[in-house]
C-alpha cells in the first residue's frame, strides 16, 4: 500500500510539474504575442503617419509639376541639393540595399535617413525625376522600425524584426496593400527562406499603417481589368509566352539600373558633376520624348490598364529611371517596374492575342516578380490590385517570371539562399 501511495504522489507531482511547464509555456507565448502586438502597432502608427505625410507630399509636388512644366529646368539645382544633403548628413551611399543589409547583419539604421530620403524623393519628383516612392518607403520604414525597436530595448535579433515591421508599415501606407507589404518585407530579404516568426508583427504593423492612411483618406492603389480572359490550354500558353518576355524585360531593367549607376560613378567620380550631367540628359530626353516618363508615371499605368500604351514606352521608362537613380536622384524602383510591366504587357499582350488590359495586369505582376524575386508577394499583390478572380493566371505569370529571371534583382544585397533550378543551397546575392 505504501508503495502505491508513493507512486501516486510521484504521479501527482509529475502532473503538477507538467501543468506548470505548460502554463509557463502558454504564458510565454501570450507575453511574446502581446509584446510584438504593442511594438508592431507603435511602429505601424508612426510609420503610417510618416507614410501618409510622404504620400501627400509626393502627390502635391506631382500636381505642382503638372501645373508648372518649367519646374523641369530646376532639375540641375535640385540634383545638387540632393547630393549636398546626403553629403552633409553623411548619408552618401545609403539606400534600400543598406536596409536589407542591416537586417541580415543586425546593424543599426540611422534615424537621419528618414528626413533625408523624404526630402530627396520629394525634390526628385517635383523636378520630374523618373522614380517611384516605395524605395523611400522601405528606407523610411526601416529607419523608424529600427529606432522604435531600440526604444523598446529589444536585442539585435528583435530589432531586425522591428525594422521589417517598419518597412511593412510605410509600404502599406503608401500603396494600400497591407498583406503584400507584410509578405514582401519577409520575402525580399532572402530568396528561399521565409521568416515566419516575423509574419504577425509585420502584418500588424502593415494593417496599422494602412489604417492610418485611410484616416487621411488616401485611396489604396487599385486597378480594374476591363476584359476577361477565359482559362484554356491555348490561353495558358499565351500567358506563359508573355511571362517569359516579362522575365527578360525585368532582367533588362535590373541590368540597366546597376550598370548605369556603376558606369556613371566610374566615369564621373565627383557626385556634383554626375548629377549635373544626368540632369542635362534627362531634360533633353523629356523635351524629345514628352513628360510621360517623368515622375512615377501612374497616369500611364492607368492608361495601359485601359488598353492604351505606346509600344516603346517600357524601354524609355527603363532609360529614364536608370539615369535618374544612377546620376544621384532618389526614389524607388517598384512603381517604375509597374510602369514598365503595364506598358509592355499592354502592347505585347495584344500581339499575343491577350486582351490589352489583362496583358497590362499580367505585365505589372510578372515584371515586378522578376525584378524583386518575390513570387508569393507578387501573387498576393495581384489579388490586392486586381481582385482574386484571375488568380490562376497570375500564379502562372509569377512562377514563370520568377524562374526565368535568373538571379538578377533590383536589390543586390538580397540573398538568394536556394537555387531556382534544383533543390540545393547556393547562397549568393542578386546580381
């Protein structure tokens, strides 16, 4: 009997210890969730406010430039001011690649980057530089996230997650695509590796930033596909053909961006001379080709979605954007990628028998996917921009473009951990 009672006491003690461990584990999960919910919401709030201010500023100067075309001739002094601001604040060479690098290696993102890239991008847009907004969004968001993470006394690993939250928040505030923003911040860092632990914090930050933008009545980016396309074996082949060509266009875009910047830096070491030469060339090109290629070009994207695009518009946008960023102006590459994809898809889709509007939508997603190596984020982007009705088509476009764009990418600090051709590690950087 004594042995039985002893066994019973041991069993009860074991059960009690097990319950305590489970309760402790559950409490840890709960505390971690609440911690990240608070941190991510704070990052989303700050990022949303700054992102909304940035969105309104870029929209305001774009409207101003449209009303006063002579602002184009202020490009040289504006370029000199951008270069001077970066030099005096010791932010020279800092960009989206550095944000990705800082997350990989746990380095601090300077707070000064936020006002500097904000001002530089606004200046670029007011004088007609060909650039987007999201490059600045990722840099602003990364800087905000890093600082808020340190304010909450997080260690280096957690600060990396906070930096990703900041990227998600400002991206969502600018584009109105919160799920894409959250997944993109996770997927763009390392191709083949998805940091699941950071998904909920990034999503909370993105939704908060998006909510703040709605409070300021900033409309999310949405497009309507005017002509449907029925799924059929022939249709699948047509979409695959367009996607192959979009992959090649994304490679051309990435190579042009990187080679133009390196060539200008090698031939013109002085950054002031570089930006003056680039400004002069951009002014001449604008006078020859028109103003469609200045700024982000959202009006041209909208026209392409309506079925109207100049056949060579995509190529000219590559030239304008490569010169703008290469000579020293600041901005993003994603909206130019949308422009390139929309105009190329509209034109080439028509030649392949795909409705022009639908070809433009496929082009946006496929060129974006090829340029950033983010197939999941690209697929989600298609849903948030165009709805889920044609998801199968966009899945084909993303898959083909991702595989056939090789290891090229807009962000050269992006790590490609796994091969696109076979299941093995390669651990290289985008080229």
